[in-house]
């Protein structure tokens, strides 16, 4: 597609429910990132996928958070047993394979998650 | 651990005035440096980036930034601000070998007075 696509754009869920957020990266981009943007914490890195390599999960805040990337393309971020502090905007980004010179990450519009 | 500081949470300028947004980073080597802009309800758009070479980089929308190694700074500038520049601006760093994971500053909210 023309850009990074995220769905849904907005999600309201009850505390304790599981949610899935989807990201469609730009075609041909092998690197995919998830970030979280919240009032108290700013923009935080969550997880990074590069090709078929094991993902870098160092930013996931708890074991309630997980993500997968199927076929090297679409990614799903899953939050289990949601808590109110999970309320945030979840941003996905993709880029070409990071090389010696670095490459630009293109961001989606985000999914605004509200836990009530 | 690397960190990014944007000391100004809010800045208000008059349209047509010059702008400088400050960014300082903490890292043992020269990182990759970025400025992103986020308009309300929108994702992040890259304004400019520095990887190496000329320390003054030009970006989109008339923005530029200067990397100063001695000050660990990467300040964003624009000579004449337009009302449409009102947005939130984020400085970010990535380190070599880190897969371009970005560490963001807390952002500066820019208001433009007409």
C-alpha cells in the first residue's frame, strides 16, 4: 500500500478483555516497529521485527503484551487482560532493512486504545 | 542507556518569527538523529535526519537542524514560521546496530500566533 495502515483507528474495551491491534507495513519493508504513545510516558519503543530474525521484545512492558508478524508482512499486537494504564495510542512503523546509513521509519496513523 | 531531552514542553511564536527547538541527547557515540512532527490526530512525519557528513541538514517544510557533537545537541530551526507549523515536534535518536529503534524526547508543542 501507499503507507503504513493500522486498524482499528479507535478501540474501546473493558478492563480485563483482550485486544488485537493490526499493522500493515509498506510493501517491501522488512523492518516493523511498534511504539506506544501515552500522556505519562511519551513515545516508547515496544517491539521490533526484522525479516525472519527473532524479534527484539525489549520494550514490551509486561507479559500481557505480545506481537507476531506473519509472513514477514502484517503484524498483530495483542494485549491480554487489558488494564486502564494500557490506554494509549499504539503506533506502528516500517522501514527498509536498517543498514550502515540507517533508513527512515514510516509511521501509521495509530490505534487509540481506551480501556474503561 | 541513551536518552533524549527536549527542555521546552511548550513554545509559542508569532507567525513569521524564527523558531529554534532544542534537543540534547546522551549516548556514548554519535547516534542517528531525527526530528519528527505530529499534527493533531496524525501519525509521525519525518522532517529531517542526520547520519553523518555535513552537520547542517535540510529537511522538508523549510526546516533545518544542526548537529553539534561538542554539545550533544541537534536543534531544529526555521527562519520564518507559518501558522500551519503548529504541531508537536519530537527529537529522536537511534544507535548503530540497534535496528533503528528510536528513542524519543518528550516532545515540544508549538503554538503559532497569527
